[in-house]
C-alpha cells in the first residue's frame, strides 16, 4: 500500500530489469519447442516483443523437461490472432490466445498488470476483489514490468528472448534458482490473500523442483491456511490434480501437512494424514503413483482419488453395517455420503466419480470366488483397475494377502487351471443368502474382509 502510494505520488517506475546474456545462464534457443519459437519469431517480425516465460524457462534452467511452453507479449489478443493460421482467443478471467503449431498448442498471453497496479491503469481496470482481498477477475493489460510483478515466484518471472538468447529478470529469479530458493514476489501474506492457491503452488513447486521455501515465503502459510476454504472447488481440484500427478505427490502431501495446509485443502487429507492405517494405504498409493509418473506410465486420476478417499468410505461403510444396514446398500450409501462431502470442496468431475464408484463398488465382489461370479468379475470393464485397488488394500494389510495372490493367479491362468481354482460358493455368502431369504436380521460385516 505505502509503496504503491509513494510510487504514484513520485511517479516512480519499476526498477530496471537485469538482462542476462546466454554466456551467464546457458539457455540456448534450441532448447525451446518448435511451436514456441515460431510464435515468438512471428510476433517479433510483426514488431511486437515476445518471450518464452514462466514454468518452461524455470524448468529448462534446472535441467527439467518442460511440460509446455508459454509465450508473453505486448501484443493484444486481437493483434495476435490474425498472425497465425490456427489461433483461438480463449478465457473469461484472462483473455489469451491458443496458437496451434503442428500438434503443439502455445499459450500466448498479453502482458498483464498485477492487482495493486490495476487502479493505476486507467480505464482498463476490471479488477474485482472479495472482502478478504482475493482477486476474482483481473483482465488488465500492462507493461512487461507489471506482468513480472503479478507472477507468483521470482523463478517464475524469467523472460527468455529466443532472438537474443538473453533472459530478462526483474526480481532476481536467476539468482534464486542458483541458490535453489523459492521466493514469493512482493509481500508473501498479501500475495497469498490475493490468491490462496499460491500457498499450494509454493508447496508443490518446492517439492517438484527440489527448492527450499524462503523463510519469509514460508512463514505466513500456517496462519493463512484457512483462506483455502474460499478457493472455488474447480480451481482447487485443478491444483490438487497437478500436485498429485507431479511425480512428487508423497513429498508434496508431507509438506502440506508440515505447513498446516492440509486442513484447508481437502477434508479427506484431515482424515488420511491422521490415521495410521489410512496413512499406510495412502502412502503406498502415492508412492505407486509417483513411480508411474516418473517412469512415464499412465496414471488414472480416478484411481488416485478412489485411493485417497477409500478409508473414508470404508469407515462410513462399516459404521452403517454396524447400525444394521446390509453390506451392499451400506457401501452404496457410504460412497454417496463421502463423495457429497468431498465434492462440496473439491469439484471432482462426474466422469471421475463414476469410475471411483466402480472401483469401490467392485471391492466386495472379490470375495466371491465361485465359478460364475469370479468369471463375471474378470470380464467387467474396470476389472484391472479394481484389481490394482485390491492389491493396494492387500499390501496395506487391510485384506489378507492371500486374496490378492488368488486373483493374480486366477487372471493369468488358462481355462482348465481357472476351473480348478474356483471354489464352491460357501460360507458367509450362502449364509447371508439364506438369511436374506428368511428376511430376518440383516447381514452385518461379512462383506468386508478385515
Ligand atoms: P507447472 O510446471 O506446474 O506448469 P508453472 O509455474 O508453469 O508450473 P502454470 O500454472 O503453468 O504453472 O503457470 C504459468 C505461469 O503463470 C507461472 O510460472 C507463473 O508465472 C504464473 N502463475 C501461475 N499461477 C499463478 C498464480 N496463482 N499467481 C501468480 N502467478 C501465477
Ligand atoms: Mg506451466
């Protein structure tokens, strides 16, 4: 506030950036994707400035392969679009352009002003804040210096010019990268108030990049963690998914807990991270996911969320059974209950919840090793996922290991071996059936192998 006031009164400009030549940072034009190079070249030929910016520059400097390349320019969306054959103006909160080059999509955005500059940008301010200082909408074009200041961390505000191979650095991001420090640009508490998701990003990026949170960046997180409550569920879901699929999910969640952020993020984390059995199950699930991400194997978000919420479902299911509900309806009700609570905070998409329900719903069916039932389960569309889930339950000690070994052998066996493996339907199932037929006391607890 005071800085902004002084700047306004004295008409002071943002400090001049460092322009760092290739000889000092080592990043070459060749490291940039074909699409991003093309977007920059075309914009520059048309007389605009254009830079590769954000995560890609940061990752390349750290020797990590970037997921995608973003471009920032002083051209407005309507000036960018006609320069390319395939380009789309998108976004409501921020208008930006998607330029398609071959199979690559390059997100190309116009320099934007930071929140505190919005008032100074006459006529164009469309900034809306809620009563806690959270920015709701800010489509305000600005200078490159303003664009740098509205970014979250110093290491995310580096602009690489492919033509000169120099880096424009307003906030000492390159020095921080060398020191392996993640530092918020500006006053951390203010920046977290504007957008509480930045706290989550701090934890995720530190874990993913192996950086240490600067002390001032870290300090206010615990106090401001309750602000996460106000983040719209859809945004929280996107950020949470990024975190879980970063290849460093275990480290991220551990740090979320250390920073006291897990309470605000997901109601489920409250439970998971504080229960020994839940913790073992979730730890295994996360370790497995990290391993798959790091070895470039596909990961199903539905499987992951099903795993994260399993102990909630299990506890609710058991409680309902104890109250005398029958196993399968109790499980159905438990799934509804848990998903209702979680989706309030986290907009887990419908497609995802449908698969999660399938995975959970198939678990009791693994108990039946009679001919038709086992065979039918094997042919179910989501069998493989449900079986992997069972394997996780066995590994965590929730169900007997023998369960999983039987199903593993059964899957890969040939027809005659399978036939020999099938057990006659007996024990609890038949008893339950008989009981159900007599319509006496409802079956309790039998569907959950403990
Ligand atoms: P990732 O490797 O996960 O893609 P990233 O830093 O590139 O990390 P993006 O979500 O792709 O993350 O964001 C691109 C850039 O936009 C960031 O580098 C940062 O400069 C800026 N940015 C993203 N989210 C925020 C935010 N909440 N507040 C301020 N700046 C942000
Ligand atoms: Mg990115």
